[in-house]
């Protein structure tokens, strides 16, 4: 009997050791921080990530949304001030690493390789490409017969561009457009994303940089101009997570990948419009979507 007890004791110790080597599961009271950039869509996706982690682990989730522009969120991740947030492949490759992009598949492959070198893991794409675009009112499009970026070049020196502050300086923003199209506006006004569309419809600016999934495009019935030289890279949305966080909580990869392929451009535009037009809160929109998709319970 004593011999059997000793054997079972040794087996138990061995199993505990193996579990310890394979990474620990989240324990109640441990905390992880999810961050976001400073625009509606990114905040919604960050809340989705946080809700999934809360629903499927015992982790306490702190939410640091609306941190600021791209570089602010990226730096927060690098410094371990946050452990995860949603970002976009084109931004990662062109803005953070200053490397050339390509097709959606090529840019995603570069994203995976580049972030891995910095001990950051890019998880599965959510399913939508939120590329930059340029938008004008129907009146402006008709007045200048605008359909493409090349059409805009001929009259850009008569028009005012309203854009996010970081768009003015990013290589995949206005400086890149100037180089690719020889597009030079009469004036460039930097502003927060939230007021750009109001400035456009009120006539304070003539053109704005927009995201393909902006809810305001539909709300204000704007015209999206064609990027006929395909300057803007793909911006497939995906979660970024610190590798040391995944090492500690390996279950997070499977949990966050529940979002992979779940949202297309039309879906995201509708979710954004619920906040920007209908006045709903980002966390409510995120929660309702996850429930409707069967990813969490009510």
C-alpha cells in the first residue's frame, strides 16, 4: 500500500511539473490590459477583445481605450503598458517598420515576420480591410467631375484637405500621396477624426482622408474617390499581443482568434455608424455584436 501511494505521489508531481512547463492558465485576480487607438472602430474592436478574454478566462481585464494615434498605442504595447490592442497590417509595415507593402497576403506575411522579431504576435485577421481613402461631398464631386485620385490632382491646389494629425506626416499618408500623385492641396488642416466629416459637410474643408469602414461615409452620403494608382496599402485589422503575455496565458491565442474572419467591411461600417450616428457606446456595440455572433453569452 505504501509503495502504491509513493508511486501515485510521484505521478502526481510529474503531472504538475508538465503542466507548469506548458504555460499557466489564467487565475482569478490576475490582470491584463487591452488598449486602443483614438477612433471609433479601434475602440470597438478593443472592447470585443476585452469581452472575449473576460468571458473565456478568469483574468481581470483593464481597458485603456482612446490612448491616442498609432505610434502612441504601439509604444504602449512595446513598453508593456498594455498587453494587446487591434492594429492594421499596412500601418504596421509602412509606418512602424518603414518597409514596402504589397498585396493583402504579402503585407500580412511581412506583418507576421516583422512583429515576431520584436516578440509581438499578430493573430488572425478579423476579415475586413480598413484602407485609407479620400472622400468628398457629392456636390464637390459633381462640381469638379471627380471620380479618381488622378482627377483630384488637377484641382487639388484649389481645395483644402482635412485629415488626421498623423496622416499629415505618415509615409503612407499625405507625403506619400504627394510623391505618388503629385497631389498638392491649397491647405492641409490637421484635426481629430471625429470632427473631419462635420468640417467636410459644413464646407470648412473640401476633401478628407477616411477609412473604408467609416460609418460617416454612409451617414453623409459621401463620394469615395478611386485610388487609381493603388497607392494605399491593405489595412487588414488584427489583434497584436505581446509574446510574453501569450507565453504566460497561451489560451489567449485561441480565444482572440475567435474573431478571425468574423467581420467584413460592411459589418464594420454598420458598427461604426451605431456609435457615430446613433450615439451608442462603443462597449455596448462590441458586446452586442459578440452576442449576436455567438462568441459570448448575453
